[in-house]
C-alpha cells in the first residue's frame, strides 16, 4: 500500500501566462506558494477474489473489469500511461475540488507519485510535474496552464518562469520573519461556488490575440511582487496593493473570471480594510485571498462572515510519500 500527500497551491501573480500557447511565444512567469491543505491518494493492488479488477473511490465509486471502462479521465489515462492494473485507489482532500487551488493537478501529481511507488520506482519532482502536465493537458485534453502541476510537485514559495524552452523553478528567498508576516497578513475565504477551471479557461480564451496585452501586464507584476518580498526595506503592504492591481487586470481577461456576487465580496473586503486580494484560479468561484494588515483583519472577517474562513500556513515539501508498504504482485498470465 502507498499513501501520498500532495499540497494545494495559492497563485498570487502571473496566472494565465503559464498557458503553453502563450508562453512559448511571449514568455511567462508566476509567483505562487503551496500551503498546508492537501489531497491524499491511497493505492494498493486489489486482491483477486472480487468480481471486478479495479476499484476507485473519489466523489464517485467505480468498480470495473477493464481500465478502458473507467469514467474518471485522469485515472484512466494515468493507468494506461504507466501500465497499471488491478488496483484500489482512494482519494480524499482537505478542501473541495474545482475551487481554484489546483486540486485536480495536485491529485494528478499525487496519483502518479503513488503509481510509481507501487511499481517500486522512484520519480523525482521534475518527472512528476512534467508527466502530470502531459496527463492533464495532452491525454485528458484539459485546457489550462502548467503552474499547478509544478507547484504541487515541487512545493514551497516559488517563482516559476516559462519560455520556449519549458520552465524553471526558482525559490523566492525571504527572511523567515518576513515570510511569517506575509502569511499572517493573508486571509483565505471560500465563496461556496465551485467550477471547472478548464471550462473557465476555454471561455476566457487566454491565447486570444486581444488578451495578450493584458497578460504582458500581468507578467510584469511578477517581477514587482518578487522585489517587494525579497527587499526587506520595502513595506510589505505593497504586496497587498499589487494584488489589487492583479485582480483588476485579471477581471479584464474575460467575462467568466468574475460575477456580480464575486465583485460584491471583493468590495466588502476592501471597504473593511483589506489592501488587495484576488480570486484564486481561473475565476468564476472557489477561494478568495485577501491581504489585510493585522489591525484590520477582524473587520474584514466580520464583513465577509457569510463566507467560510480557512486558516492556513505556507508549506515547503510538495508531494511526498507518507506511507510505503510494497506488495508482491504478479501480473495475470
């Protein structure tokens, strides 16, 4: 039996510039972190006395005799890609799917990590990230960028650069005290709405020519945000004001990014004292993160009391195996 633990990510700046059709020509970058909310994938070989050969438990239960009959596209394609057979897979998570935190990509990374371990093989973070990208973007034909798979695999607070050559991961070097203060100044709320990131991406058409000017501005904010974090002489509140700029630019990308309700939530947060914030992920629902100085946080939380507040801490490990008990397995003859 193998159990993997894979974090979710919080993307602050640069979202949209990680879409391959954009960054291969224009370059891109994102500034993001993983935090202490996780998905868990439990995988083992299924004993042969059942009437089915594969059992899957996620938001649904599937029991099938053939991999081809699996309804979940990521599981089906991952099993075919790595030649997996006769397994029981269970998925559970700390936060809901389709909520703007890269949950599907965290699952893909954690699942691949578990599959390799079950086969007695080691897969490093780069391999897991790249194969999760291939799984979701090519095999499953899901629209979207590359940042989620990379963040889930590597973990930590990073700047990820994208170019025609692919991607590079650069940890953002911040003093422990400044990093803790940033964490304390960020408030996470759940809107209660979930949606498919791929569907939002398709509606927004991030590769459309008319969106590229906005994406270049969003790309430029990554450099500014990194300077704010790494320069101890710069007021950390500037990070909050820059989030406000990011959100206003992001809203201009497409109609699917925001709604009247989401706009009202944002106004309430700002009027209560938050300096900035943004909806995480592609848009349309999910989680809001606000930057609010500690003296304003009680007012912000009170103004947004209809939303679920989620305390969190940054994390640094990325996907990992938390239980490893290898099994003897002989393929059917």
